[in-house]
C-alpha cells in the first residue's frame, strides 16, 4: 500500500517504547497518546480496541543512512532498490556517512546502480549535512520544530514533503505529524470515519482535533486502509 523508509531487514515491529518524545514538558509514549485520543474520539477508540496500540519498527540506521535509503528506493521496485542500496553500502565499506559518500566518484556511484538524478540527490544530501544546511545531530534536531526540519530537508534535491514527514514520524518518532499528501492516510481516514475520501486540503483541518498526537492518528488511518479495504499489509504498520 505504501512506500516505506523501513529497511527490509529491520527488527520485527513491536509496540513503540515509552518516552519517545516530549509534549508540553512531559514525555508521552505512542501507546499513551493512542489512549488519550481514544478518550476523545470513538473512531480511534474502536481502532485501538481492534488492532491494539501502534507498532513501529525500531530505526535500524542512522538518520543520514535512512535518508540515503529513502532516496535510493524512490520509484523503484523493492528488490531492485535493495540491490542498488546494498551495492552503495558496500562501496562505502558498510559505513554510510556524508564524508564517505561525497568522496565516491561518479563511476563508483554509477557502478552501484544509481541513476544520474539519484547520484545528484545523495551528493546534495551529503553536502548539505556537511555544510550545516541539514541538521541531523540528535542535539540539533531536538532544538528544531517539525516545520523547521521539513523545510531544511526539502532543500535537498530529491527530498520532498512526504519523505521529510516520514522521516519525522518513523525515524524521529515525532508525535504530531499529519501527512495529508499521503493517499493511504486519506483513504484510511475516509474508511474509518465513514466519509468520502478527503483531499489533502480537506484532511488538514480534520486533524486539528487530534493534535498533538496526529502521528498516532495517521498510523491508525494506514491501519484502517488495511482492515477495511483489504489493502496489503504495510511495513508502516507491521
């Protein structure tokens, strides 16, 4: 149903551990956030009862490595993308860091299987991490809002709003991401709340009552698309 930033070899999904992020000065787990939303909204309450709390894979790569993977996998079938990504990681000696990536020659990147556009994208990402345009250090990220992170990542060639939002949601575990451009979220919202599938513009205000835990609501939208429309299980929810 969905593209994914999760590695096929990541550890099995499980309930997200506690103390993931901070809201209003206190740490809130995804499970606790789901229960808070269930008290507000009967649809979330039903989905929580049917499927349990959100389950996400633990991040298996560095922030930089996750973004490189996202670029490589764009618009490719899973096996082809995995093969190219594997060759790129091998060319980097298993250590996916901006310094090493930017040092690879065009011939080495081409030999890994990257297209000219993706070569430009991964090099642009590496350069912008090194010059500080994109901040990926834990301390630096902790000081930035979701909007600031999306804005910085969106300056990178080949990284748009959707990729930045998935990075926020699944890699950083930010709790209040509302990816209205994602068709799976829109379709799942329509099925769960029993309304016509909303457009991105229509979905945006519908998330307001779900603040500051819209990431949890988005997870349940993906899950609803699986439950009620027979969509294939997604790496985002399993």
